[in-house]
C-alpha cells in the first residue's frame, strides 16, 4: 500500500476523538514550521553570501537611496596674448524664467510664484535691464495664463531672456526685492567671454555647448585654437560624494569622498594685442572700401617665427557669433584654403637658381615673343613704361616680376631640381601648425608646362602658413623657422610652464643667397624704373624688402577672365638688411580701387607700428601687462596722437576732422588697461564712429565727451546704434543696442 493511500486512510478513520485531531494538527504545523525555517535560513544565507535579491545588489540599492554625488566642473583654461591680456576666458551667463504655479510655495506656505497683479512691474524691470521690451515681456507672461484661469508651471522669454550677466541679474533681483515681487528665477549657464570681439577670430575660434540639450555638460571648442587644443583647455571634472535625505538633498557634514576637478591649462599665444587690434582695424577699413571677396594678413617675427598678428576677411565676432552665417566664414583661410600664389613665389625660384650658380643678376634675357614650353607660350604681364622693353636683366626680372625670366631659370635648373627646392622650402607638405583641417597644398603636376608655370606661382597651390615658413628662410639668412602661435602653456594646478622655443626646420639656402634676394627685393619699391611697386610700400627710416604678386584665379575649368579676377599679394621684410618682421597680405578679387593701394593701407601703418614697438621695447618685456599711464594728448595732431597712443599700448579712437586734439576720455596721468579705448575729440566737425563691438563703459565715456544722452537697450557689446556711422553728429540723444555677455 502506498504512503499516499495510508495517509488518506489515516485521515478517514472513524471515531477520531478531539485529542487525536489536535495531535495531528500539531504534527502538521510543526512539520510546516520546520520546512519554512529551513527555507528562510537558506534564503537568508543566499542573500548574505551574494548580497543580491532578485538579481539586484542590495549594496547598490542602499547606496542609491542614501548616497549621492555631484559633478564639480573643471574651469576651462584661458587664452591670452603674449603679455597675459585675456583673449578668451571662462564666464557664467544666466537665463530667466518666471514661475506661475500656485503650488510653488515654501516650507511655511510662503508664496514663491508670481501673481498676475505683478506682471506689469515684472515686465517693466525686465525691459529696463534686458533686450526685452515691456510689451514683449508682458506677452510672454500673459501667455502663461490659460482662458480657464489655469496657468503654466513657468514661462521663459526666448533669446531676450538669455545671456544675462551676473551684474544684470543682481540689478533685476534688487528691483524685484524693492517691490516685494517673487517668482522670478535664473538658470546658470557656462559661457565663454571674448572681450576683444573681432580678434584673430578664426585662429582663436569659439566654443559651443558639449550637449545642446544639457549645458551642464560644459563647453567644447568648435573652431580654431579652442577646438585644436580642447583637451588641454577643458581639464577634467571632479566629483563629490555625500549622504542624502529622502528628498535627495545633501546632508551637512556628510561628504565621504571628494575627487577634485583639474582645471584646464592656460594658453599664452604669441599675439601682441596692440598689433592685432591695429591689424583688425586696418583690415576692416580696407574691406569696406575695396570690397574684396576675401583677404588675409600675417605678421611674424623674422628671428623667432612667432606670429604676432593675423586675421582674415570675412570674419566674425566670437562673443556674439555675428558674421558666422556669412559665406566663407567657416574656414580658417590661413591653413585650410589653398590658392595659387602668383609672383611672390618668384623669390623661391630666384633663390633656388642662385644656390645652383645659375643666376647672374646682370645677365639680360630677351622678352620679345615670350617663351614657349611644350604647346604653351608664356608672356610677361606688362604694365606702365616697360611694355616695349625688349630685354631685362635677371635682377630686374625680380623687381619687375617677369614671368619669362623665371621660366628661363626653371628651364636651366630642370623640372626635377626645381621641385626638389620647392620641397626644401616646405611646399606640398603640412607645416604641422596644430590647427584643424590644415591643407598641404599641391606641387605642380609632373609635366613641363605646369612645372614652368609654377616658377611664377601658377599651377601650384599653397597656404599662407607655407608661404610664411618659406619666407622665413629668406628673412632669417637661410634658416627656415617653424611659424608658431603659442608662447607657453601654463598648468595652474601644478605651476608647470611649457615654453615654445623657436625651431629651425631646415636650411634650404645659404645666408649669402638670402641676403642677395633681399637686396633685389628692395628694388621692387625703390627703383623708379624697374620697381613694380615703386614708392607704394614704405616705412619711414627703413629700407623695405618687398615682392608683389598677382595670380589668376581658377574656377575648376580654367582661369577666370577680368582685370579684377585675381589674387593680389605682397610680402615685406623690414628692415631689409636685418629683418625684424615678415608681413604677408593677400587680397582676392577686389571690387574697386587698386589692390596695391589697398594692401599698402594695411602694410605701411602696421609695419611702422611694429617697428616702433620693437624700438621702444626691444626685449619684448611684459610692459603691456601693466596698466598704461595716459599721456596729455591735447593740442597734438591726430596723427601724432594716434602714433603715441598705439606705441603706449592703448586703443585710440579719434573723433572729428579737426587739426588738433581738444578732449580725451581719460585725463592725462590716469591709467588704462592695455588695449583699452582712449577716445580723442578734435577741434573740427564730429562724425559718428562705428560703435559695433564697443562696451557699455566706452559708449558712456563717448557720450559724456560729446554731451550726448545715451540710452542703452540690453547688456553686452554694441550691435546697433541710432546715429549712423560716418554721419555728422547733430542729435543730442544716442540709442544703442547691446548683445552678448559683457
């Protein structure tokens, strides 16, 4: 008989008395209890051994309930000029919002939301300090209340309520407190401050939110130095671990562990703010007057390869992003945009021929009928009084920029040897600038026509950095330098400084060859007969070694026709006998005026200023990082005041067409920070300057000097003005719109 059957029989027995029933129930309960005990014991042992329930870690679950952590953001490193003046630095901006929900109250039920009766006052305060006008602010507020009387939880104010400075936030909060209005709050956002506005913008670059949906993740470089050196600038975030209450708030004094943030390193560039600001001003003036499609300029110390100023047009303001939507502004033309350089390349052709003993400066060559290479006849681009000149010497071929003379030299060298020298000068390969998307350019194709054309700068493409690298060999007596833009990198966490030393990257020619080329370059601007740029490029008191260039522009199918469809250029080395600086300018397709005149309008004053600074500051000491004591400019001529102010490191703005200075914004004897604006009023008729990019404080000084009532709309830097630039100032009120983070 089976056990199951016996059990059934046992349960079915008749005449079971109560005592027997209780006994049987007790046995069953005892057996069940023993079973449950062993089950719970096994379960407890398993949990203790594994620390898990249903696959979930009890330790991690407990930690998530009672332990919290918070990211400590690393501070992004600053970008500075060679003297420590800020170019880009960390900042914080704010956006505002207004809570309308009546559920938002304090622990004692105090009102923390805004009521409709306060809307008018709120709108008035916002209009006073932000880009919002009162009507727009009221519209945002009223849209938060529905027809049935219910409200949105909160309202925001679009771009008009963004990019608010700490100073502006504090003013808004102070006015709200006076009126006892609640419900207005601010969100904090990471920001980047570019105090100089347009200032080597493509080289410096800009930043953007690492995550557009969550700006708490910080900023990331989006162009230029900010992008190329993002890892160095951004640093490493830290984290704090603590105990928290049931609401997720940190309990005081419970920090268990802290991993400190490592701030980003500071980058000191080689830029000189005095020269950079001057270059930007000159480029803007030329750009507006001659309307080229594009324009570039680089100024480099001849003996070190340090780039002290560089810019391009079109450009943009990294502070406001104004100009970034223009065509051509997304490329750093100095490294990313290859082009055919034209006649400035003839310096390398001549130098290569001299090195091989194939250049006799006094030897003449025939120009009649041009020179035929393969199936192509090459002629000179003749202008002026030498159109009918039958012959030139090879020295004159440099100063008058003869294509035929250069092709003769290339034919003597042979195509292979010529290309070998192009490579020695660094063409066809990267300069290792460290900037993103650098182009290597392209050597001439392996055929006799393209190699011949490359001798005068066509059929070969280059970048500005490559040209400057090659020019350095001529300026520095044969030693070719690496153009560089970083002076040092400073780790604030450790105090370590990494200095960038001048680097010789080749010796393509002998010192004697370089000196000979510079001597012939002087003829370009000083020979009244054979100097193609005679009396155009000049610096008082110095011999200027210069070479101009004019290159046809290819559209991919052939060269574009038209006198203005060219890329014009000039290179200067000053002083010619022992250069301190190399300046290279390109100007593409100017719509009006003479390209030489346009480039001279940049080259002449910039080179003079650079040499004046070098003379007064020969060891490039850090005088620019100290405050500048303002001189007495009254009764000076505008030209005298302009030169004096720039040499002393301030940014002069001359108002009026008079012959003498009669007022200045900062009295003599007081101090200004380097590159701060000094407004000088003449004794003539006053004309309105272009205030774009001016700070609020500078506009206030300007208004005080001229007795103007100034109304400000917004915060930051000027983007609009009620009185048009270059018009006579006859009104008594000036209204300016400010945008961006000041």
